[in-house]
C-alpha cells in the first residue's frame, strides 16, 4: 500500500499535534506551518492519528 500525505498550508495553524504523533513524517517549518518530511518514518496508524488530531483538518491521507 502506498500512502500519500498532503497538508493544506492555508488551513494549518501550527498546533503541532501532527508533529508529535507522526514521529518524523511531518514537521513544522520555519513559519510554524506543517510540511511532509518523511512519510516512511511513521506507521499508517500514526499518520491516521495525526490526521484526526489536526484541529483544522489540514491533513489529507490517500491510502491507495
């Protein structure tokens, strides 16, 4: 299975929930906006938890 993670940078408020739950797959940039770094660093369940924890629903997962 391939997982594609997308982040709507216009919706992201930099809460950091995703960073703590994704174990390196998502990080905050210099502007405190989330960006995908290494999807392989997290399990699919960790990515799902990161997505669910986003207060603005800025994280998209495509599991195909």
